[in-house]
């Protein structure tokens, strides 16, 4: 899974230790030049139809100055009914494909690997934004600690088929646009998280009930993408847990992660669940979600990305060496100051 380079240092006993400057090899062929990831962060720079603009290109050009090993493009909706916010990036037409192609080129020309995160918002949206098609696995309002959301319509089998098809087609477009890695967003309370969670999925058909059935839509998307593109690197952003009572547990997510590994997924990106992307009230300090990543990294052999307020090289190096993660996502610190980056000696 991982390779050592000359970018190592020694402890007092002379043993080699990993640092964020070590490379990381994925699927035996693709090499990340270091262990720092710029995670997907919404920029709100797309036009009303989800197409990237010059502001979008400038935003990613700025992020490339971090020289992170992997730069991930923000959550990108796969169908007009899956839109979550105004000015959100989309990918579902030839015009969208050409626009994101420019982003992939900007990132790859900088020497970093490029990824794009695909999402369907499900019920974490509004009827207005989805043209009256606000759907969820069940007709249940998503619980939120910060806002009151609208009650969705329960998805029927045609809706499910459309969701799966939209993810697969958007993945095809992203691959055609030149992205190295495709990430499916199944965390932060968005659509795929809603299907996984027993809080929002109360169905009694083949897409609800047991954890295996609740995961069926995600697994189907993964399987179809890998069938079309066996060598594509897939990342899945999952919740380490839902951070709500009776939601997805750490045990659930270990099982999900193991299943995704067997299906050919290359990276697991561990974040938060139905509770949302904001810091849970009981989590403090740097790396407040890394414990969830550590639990999963212990159980699988593919690299795990750890997240949660990570901002110092010392913390990253410690987390690499105690095997809490394989890659560290540094979001807000790089967004605030891309000069933070791993090659720049500023961390």
C-alpha cells in the first residue's frame, strides 16, 4: 500500500519514522507525492446552472500553491434534482464536463493528483432548488442541529434507478475530463448518507432495513463504476458514525469500509454523518475526527484519510506513525493560507 522515500527522519533509537513528506502509492501504480490532501470544500463559485466559472478556476489555482499530494474538487451534484446549494458545482452535461476538465488540468499541471467529489443532496436541500423533486429514502425530515429542513417525498424505484444512473454517468464524465480519482460523498447528511443511516432510511424493501440493504444503492454505484472503469481510483467519503443516537455506529462503518475495499475502492475518507459537517459538540482540539479514522484504518489495508481541524505538521506526523491515518486532510488551514503547504516549510 505505502512506500517509503528518502523523506524520512529518525527517532532517538535510529528507527525510520513517516512524515507528511513521504509518498504514498495507490493500487501499486499511482503515487501521491506527499501525505497531505486538500479536501472538498464548497467555493460557491459556479454559475446558476452549476458550471464552473473563472472564479472557480482561480480558486483551484490558488489551492495548488499548497503543493498537496492530492487536491479534491468540491462536492459536485450529479443531477439537477440532487442540487443542495445555489452556485454549487454540477457535472451532468457536456458543458459541465468541459468546465471541470479545466479544473483537472489546473490541478494536474501543478504536480498534484486531482479528484472530484460527486454528490446527490437527497433531502438535504429544498423543493425550490430541486425543482419540486426533494426526495429521500423515506419521507423523513433530516435531523439537524443548526436548521430546520423540509420533509422529502419517499423515493420510488424509478428515483433509485435515476440516482444510480446519474452517479455512474457523472463518474464517466469526470474520468473523461481527466480526473485521477473519483470520490462518492456518502457523509455529512447528504443523499448516500441518508440511504445508509437507520435514522433516515426506514424502508422495508431491498433498499432498506438491514445495513446491507441500506448500503445497496452505494454498493451498486461503486460496482457499476468499477465495471465500466476497472482501473479508476475510487474514494468514498463516509461518516465514522452519525453523531446522533440510533444512527450509524463505528461498528457499522467498519463493515461498510471492509465491503468497499473488497469492491475495489482505493481510499476511505472518514468524516462525520447525519449530524453534519460541523464539529460535534463533544469533539475538541486538532484532529477531532481522527479517532474515527484510526478505528477504520486498523481494520482495512487501503489508505484512510483523516479529517477534523488538522493544521500542524507535528500532528500529522504523529498520526501517521501511530497508524491513525495514511493521509491527512488539511482544509481550512490551506483555504486560509495555501502557503501552509507541505513543501513550503511553513508548517
